[in-house]
């Protein structure tokens, strides 16, 4: 579970905590809700982030490594299995049932990324603002659960580092993705199988999207507006 962050994050600053995953919601830090769901789903949880007493406690805790990719690398290295479920720490509505569904329905691939359709989100959380991408199959938001093949992750790691280095250089990142693919995405003409194939080609690892019926997987807390909406 990735629970690291920056005390300079606006939400963390407002509440005087080391990471936005520690922001209080209904008397508990956000990350405890996610942690509880993962533990109840029967998983051994490795938490990468601030060190503090938690209920329930993770099986193992690692210090924040200073960046998202470094935290991800440290957590995957510490995991025992060949495949690792990666979770963010800011999903206050996540339930064990949703976690188990992802584990049971994930396709065979080196990288499985959960996505949630807009109607699924809006039916459960009407009026909550999310960022959606338009593809031929509809509008989707990214989920906060990912399944990664441990061995294949380290094969793709150099490409992931390169993508993160280019994230503030749109033209270079566009060249990496492919201008044709990028134009299709911007125009809403891309489709999920085509994007799966392109991502697989870029990272050199078979990648699949998993459309999940559980909206809470796509609802996280990024800003103060989200907390006000939940109040």
C-alpha cells in the first residue's frame, strides 16, 4: 500500500500531517480505511509511508522513499509473491469485497490496471467530480488498485523511470506514447484493446485493463473539495 507523500501537499498542510493519506476522516486517518479492507480481504499488507501506530496494523512497514516510483519499487521488492496488488492509501470507501473481486477477475497479464465507468461512479457517488477519459467504450476513470507481475515490473522499470522524467515535457512524452495514439485519445477515438496493445508495446510487458463494478476503487481523496463533498 502506497501511503507516502509530501507534507507540502495542500491537503496535508491544511491538516498538519506528513501525508495526505493521514488526513482525518470520521475520526480516522484515511489510510486506515484502505488498510482495513486489504487486511479483511486476506492480504499481507506492506505499507510504504509514514511510521505510526495503525488499526489494523500492516504486516510490514517501510519508510517513505521520497517518490512514487521509489516507494513502488521498495514495496514490490519486499513482497513475497510473484504478483503484487498495489493500492493507494486514500480510498475511504474501499471494502474487502471489492478487493477480492479484483483478485478473482483480473486477466492474466504482467500489468492489470483497474478502471471504472462514469455511470458506475455517478450512481453511487452522484455529483462527485472525477477525471474521466473518453474512449469508444465510454467514459472511464482510473482505479486505485493495480496488479503487477513482480519479475516483469523490474523489466519495465527503466521505461517507467523515463516516463516519469518526461511527465513535464509534453512533446517528449507524446513522442514516447506515439502521436497517433495520443491524437486518438484526445479525440475520444481510442478503444481499450488498442490502448492495451500500445501500453504493452511501450513497456514491454503484457498490459490489460479491468473494468470494475465497484465505484469505490475509483474514488480517492486528492483535494479539500473531495473532503467537503464527503462531509
